[in-house]
C-alpha cells in the first residue's frame, strides 16, 4: 500500500508516545511515576457525572446539532459574558470532540498551501503538525531568550508577505507562562498592522496561580473579534479529558466553516459528554477552585524540590500544570537521551523539550499526587547526581 506524502511527513505525538510507554512499563509491574501526561489526576466534578447519568436515563443518546446542543452553547455564552465580559451570540459558538479537533478544523479552513503561521516557542506539539496537514508553514518565534514572552522585535523579524495568522497559547503548554495585557496588546497591534487572524488557545485559563491573572486578547483588543477564534474546553479545568469536549467562539464565517468541516468529519461531539460538560459549567466552579488550589500547592512543592537539584534551572510557572526544566548544562544535555535514560533507569517519565521546539529542556507535569511528586523528584535528584 502506498502511503501518502502527508502521512510520511506527519510525526506522532511525543507526549502520547511517552504516556503510552510509561503505561506499558506499569503493566509490566514497574513502579513508574509519569510526569508526561497533560491530564489532571482528579475525577470529573460530580455535577458533570450527575448530568451525564441523567442524560442517559432520559435517552439523550442520538445525533445532536453539529455545533452542539443549544443548552451547552448557551452556557458557554453565559460563561464568557460573566467571566470575561465577552458577548457572543449562540450562533458564533460551536462544540467539538475536544479542543484538538476544533484547532485542526479552524486551521484547515483558514490556511492555504504556502501560508505562514506564527508560533511562539516552546509550543504545544500538535500545532505544527496541524499547520503542516493544511499544507501551511510554521514560522517559529523563540521566547526562551526573552523570559518566555515574545517581543515586538522578534515578531516583526518573523513576518513575511506570506504570514496570514498567529496561534497564541496562554497559559502556555509547556512552559506555564501567562502572558499579560502588555504582551497581548503588542500582538494585537501586529495583527492589526499586518491583517492577521488569531487563534487564541486558552485551554488552561482557569489554572493560574497567585501573582498571575489570565487575560483574553479580546479583553484588551475587542476590535479584533472579527479575526479571532477562541478555543477552550472542559478537559483541563474540569478534569474531563476523557469526555472529549472542546468549544470555540469566533466570527460567523469562521465558525460556519468549522461547523461545515466538522459535519463531514465527526457529525457532532458525544451527546452524553455534552450534557456532562453542561453540568460542569453550570455547577462545577467549587470543584474547579479546589483543583486549582491543589495544583498550586503541588507546583510550590515541585519548585521547592527542584531548587535543590544540581545542573538544572527553570522559570517558576504561573499557570497550567507544567515545569519546563532546563537540563542543557547537565552532563547529559540531550533532552531525548536524558528522558530515555530517566525512564529506563529511574522509571520516571518526562517529555523531551525537543518536542516543543526547545532542545535541552524537559517538561514535567505536576498533575500528580503530592506523594508521586515527592517520590518522583527524589528519583530525579538521584539521577542528576549520578550523571
């Protein structure tokens, strides 16, 4: 069978590969501690589970509108109106089977062959592959040397006549950086000057910690609503990764095109999962805040333990649930070799930074229990000391 060029160019998800390898070792009886997954270890809010059970009992088990059940879209509208002061009609909101397919669909309907899209690195692993699947070209803007935020100078250097848009992710996976109003205002001004569209991925917007505040770009640049698509979802804030519910808000044409593509690809997100997400959004705030406080405590403990380790450095994350660890000055600076040996020798899984266009780094998730963080960091310290 002949493989398409598209399939030959595509790279598997590094994070999923590491997670799967860690799970396989666990199945063999190894006492693996995985800091690789971007997944909360908490259960979904009871409100989500109750709503799902009620939906099953009432036979909400058929196709839904492609864009999602009206009740969920109305709840998303109210959420954005009340939390961020952004007012969208329900017709400009769509629900998908997770944030990832919505991002794919959003990129597919605005990127033509040869179009360039700005990505700020370190960047989540799937953005680049999705741009390439649309036959576009990623243009990387490094933030490692500028305190994990882009500068106007670095953005302007990256622009060409083929630049059509940018993807902004804050709080950031993998760094945990949270971009403030000044950074977003600068990027908004660039978008105005160069007539660029924006995909604004705020999947981790509920998970920010003391000293940081999440800002949506349309709160500082409301005039860009006609060229900005917001992507969010239930996975991270509500610990509902397996339910696969994401949502997007944006201009009528962009949302309409996403819905048309989604109709051919997926028909609609799971009906039961949509009702579960509705329950979470309506009644899950207490659970979200409880999880956020736990993540903050875990972050603080992981940071405290990492501060006592040799050969490594890092920026304290302000959001999400990752520490991006610089191992480039260690005796084993190759992040892929480092991650492989750490898993093989200490049964600790971490994602190589090369997956995020940041060689010499590894990503550690603190979406683990405090006990696993204590034990995993002890093993990491032993590993570093042995190099």
